[in-house]
C-alpha cells in the first residue's frame, strides 16, 4: 500500500466555505488543442468546490483510503520540523501545487528512498529538482493544460489593469474620492500597442489569441515556431531572439517554463532593451525575473508597470520588495487555481494516481520525467543536465 503526502495551501481565514458564489461551473470536455480534459473513473467532489486547500484534499481521501492507501494532507512544508519533512522519508508519492509548492530539492529527494512519483496538481514542475528525479528514477507528472486558459485570462486582466491604471483608480473609490485626473494620469488605451509573448506554448498562444480582438500588434518568441496557419490567423510576428522582440513591445507577457536557461533571464541588461515605459506581466515563474532588477526598473521609470502572481520563494515573505514597489499589480499565486481550474487539476491528479496504482500508462502529455529521462511535455519544455 502506498503512502501519499499531499501539500496544499491553507484553508480560507474564515474557514472552509459552507456555500459558494455560484451553484455550478461550465463543463469542459476538450481543450482548445483537442486534448481531452481529465478522465478519471469518477470523482468524489462537486465541480466548483474549493479543492486546492487542506480541507479540500483534492477530493482524494475517499478514493485512496478505500483502496487501503494512506493520505496525509498538510500546508506545513518549510524547514526540518515541518510535517512535510517529517513524513517524507517513507513516502511513496508526493503531490504538490505550483501555488504552494513543496520544493523537492535534491537534498529532500535523497532523504526519500521510497519516493517513486511526484505529481504537480496543476502545471509547471520546476519546484521539483528534475535532474535529481532523473537520477533517482522518480516519475514526475503534471496535469497539463488543466489551468492554462485560467492563467491566460489572468494575464489579459493584468495587462488591462496596468495599462488602464485600474488598481489606483479603484483605490480612490475605496478612499471616498472622485479624483479623475489622478486616475487617468497613467491611463492609456491598449488599442494599437505592440504586445509580445516571451514563450508561445499553451498559455502563451492562448494569451495571444485572447488579445487579438483588442486590435493590438502581436509578436512572440519561442524555441519552437508556431505553425504558419496560427501566425496568419492571429497576425503574429515571430522573433528569433528575445532581445529583438523586447525592443518593439509596449507590453511583454512572460509565458515560459523556469529552468537553468531562464532563471533570472529578465535582469537589468535585458530589461534595458525594453522600451521606456513598457509593461511587464509575469504569470510564469517569479525566478525568471531578477527580483531587484524589476524594482529598480519601476523606480527609475524604465518600466511603467509590473504585474504577476508568481514569486520566489512562495509564499513570499512579508518584506518581499515586490509587495511595496511602485506601479505594481501583484497578486498571490492564484491565476491557475480558480474554482474552475481546481475541478480539472483535481480530476487530473486522480487520473494520474489511478494509472500509477493500477500500473497503467500515464498520458504522455502529463509526463515530465519517466524512466530516468525527460519525457512527454517535459522533453518539450525543460532542459536537463543529466
């Protein structure tokens, strides 16, 4: 029987919700690229429930315990005295989320000789040391595409919030004011601007598709060029290198995975290539940006605004400078964990578990590491040293 250690974010401060704002969520069976949504044998939750916090348990307890497995769910993940550290040594399967990641470092993996499967409930497995997982023959899987559209919607919202100066304007209302001049002194139209996506995978392409109706000029760069049909449909301009794209863009959205080649990619030198007064939105991973370089760019006016919901580390400490830097639109890491997205990634987590426990193949698109090497989506998205 397997021991499953699941790390989820804490419950709401007011307690697990007795009711929700809506009675249902739309049922989605196929993603835009034709991939089917998760197909577990069944689920033990109602779509639209809060599943990503500790009390939600991803809806897994009944399923696992009826099969005789042990499920431990905690939000306590940091330090040698944490529940995660104490329970890890004899754990077979770890489940974590990008929003409240249980960092599976090489050191932690070395302390977990029984660990054979690491599941990301969501997308993005950079909180797992993939090289260590490869060396130890640990399978790493994630629920690909489960919250890609959720994140792309968040990106568009943040772009508009920055360009239209929404947050400061909202704050004037809260303060009882009617200071229109203060609201509009940093407010512009998105129409006619040049918007570039650093990365054009599932999320990047979805962002570009959603921005097309705003009558903007769309640019992108990626290690893989999109099909000509998509470029023509969306009116995209491709750039072989990131620097050439940055120099022409009014807005840049980061939609690439974090690995050795992209860590601190957006540093002082790269940001200096951007147009003065450009906006930068990062819902990919916080460590793709040099923390202090972003602060400096906002303070000097090189950037007109920065928004995102990804930080390093996560959760961000109270004194993290991105909380107090000027002209930002930061949120906690929540773009991909809407109640709609939770229904999909919880179902996908169960699908992966069912396949693993029943010794059936896991979908190729869910695989990041398998059989001691990058596999599936992992081979497409990540680079390995091993």
